[in-house]
């Protein structure tokens, strides 16, 4: 199974700053890497698909990059509404797997 | 507007069975692969099952293979998850999701399954 390692586990942020979250795969997943945001008591929502493709309705401050085994989710100008848990997920091979998540909290 | 509405969760004893349903609307159901994903209380996300748009093929992780069965009724726009031989570690919120390798683009509100005696 492909193991996705997300870092850091928790990130303390100040509104307005630019941040980057990491997702590292145990083997290549090409660009079949997707990012999700989950706010407290809500269902997850897809933020970025295929490593870097934007999703309709998602604010442009969210962007993704990477291929193979190393991926990054960036937020350019964090807002209070972005305080959530972020998960990466690979769709390259079965079983589909998720990372353990990165929690954004207020500094 | 895409909507996925799950029902069927509840409290069940270990070893018993439960069947979840998900009614889809707002898109052409029989054009899409569908999946179930779950989240144990306070934990991360785990993919549980996927089914092709025709229902001809199904996929599972080892943790549920042989115990869970995903199926669909394209005439009724409904996705199902039959869960047998339930264990305490199956306790989770179960989400109906649209998509698979392309990413899970849409999620339902989830239905909570609690396995306990």
C-alpha cells in the first residue's frame, strides 16, 4: 500500500501569511494526488485534484504542486476560515490511501 | 446541484449486519464511479469501497474485503453498502462519495455507524 506522510502534523498560523503543507508518498503516485479540507463537524471537500489542478468554487489562494513522491499544498494569505484539517489522498493505485492530515491552528 | 444523502447508520452489535444507502441527485448517476469512505471518531479518512458506473466491478481494501459489499441501482440513483460481520473498529461516519482515482469530488453529510454491545 502507498503510505502518505503529511507534515507538519500541526501548523500554527497568523492570518495573512503564506504557508506550505507537505505530503510525501512511499512510492511514486505520478500526479494522482488530491487535497481535501475538512472543517470541524463538516464533510471533507476537494480542494486540488491531480496535484495542481484547481477546483471550481475553491478560492484562488489555494494551490498545489509536485509529482512522483513529493507534493505541496500552499495557501497564499491564510484566512481564519482556513483553520481546518487538510488531507492528501492518492488515486494512483489500490487501495486508495489518505495521509493522516495537517491541522491548521491559530498562532 | 450535486447531492448525496446517506441513510441507514445506527447502533449495531458486533458480528451483526447493517446496510447503508445513498441517494444521489443533481448529476447523471450512471456516468460515474462511486465510493464509500469512512472516518472513525477523531481519526483520519479511510477509503472503504468503490464501484464502476455500470456496477460490473467493485474494489475494496483488505480491512473490509469479504465483509462489505458495495452495489448500486442506477434506475433508482442509489448506492449501497452492505456491511456484515461488523467489528468495533468499523465504528465510523460513513460518507458516500462521487469519484475514485480522479479524487472524491463530492461527499454526502455522512451517516454514523456504531458497533458496540
